[in-house]
């Protein structure tokens, strides 16, 4: 059992934010993703540098296991470990889940991706800005968190 699976309460709405290092040689940067729990239904949402032909965007849903970091390099299938940045549950989590699930129609950068932004960190900040009560500190390593058009 993954060490994070024990955090999931199948009777609650929960939102978890995880991160891991980005691909080598940029592994000092961070890549975040959301894991949502809708009373036992677990999903992973993230923006990646891979264009998803199914939904014609950079949004990936359940592209890999919820608590697994991304590949260390583009060429080797070794994963970084995941780090929990924060979590929230209850009514506010239910509202955040709705926002995350509406990403394809609401997030303005689903069809754009750049290493400096918009990227996964821009997406994380976009969601967090809508819910100031979900307090997560994003260090300078979250390149793209301050991206603005």
C-alpha cells in the first residue's frame, strides 16, 4: 500500500496537492498535481508538457497512479517520489473538486504549455487563487506560478 493511500477517507470529499521534481536536468523545479477524492472515487488532474489528443489539451486526467511522481527523465521509466504539499476536506473540498472537474471548459490555458508558463504551476495557482482558505506555500521552484498574460 502506498503511504498516501491511508490519507484517503472514502466517506469524505478531499483534495490533495502533490509535487515532485521536474524532469532532469530541470529537477530543481517542481511539478504539482491534484488528487481528488469524491467519497472513494479517486482521480488525478494535472497539466503536463504532453499534448492529450483525446481532449485536445495539455490536461491529463488519470494519466498515471494518483500518488506517483513523474519520470526522472524523458527517456527512463524511473519515477520521482511524491511529496504532499497540502490537503483539504469537507464542503470547501467539494467546491474545489467542482472547479477542477470544470478545468476543460474554464481553465484558460488548457491548449498552451511552456516551461516558464503557462504550465502545471500556473494551473495549480489558478485553482488555489479561487480558494484562499486552501493555504499552500509555493516556493520559487514552482516556475510558472506567477505567469500572467
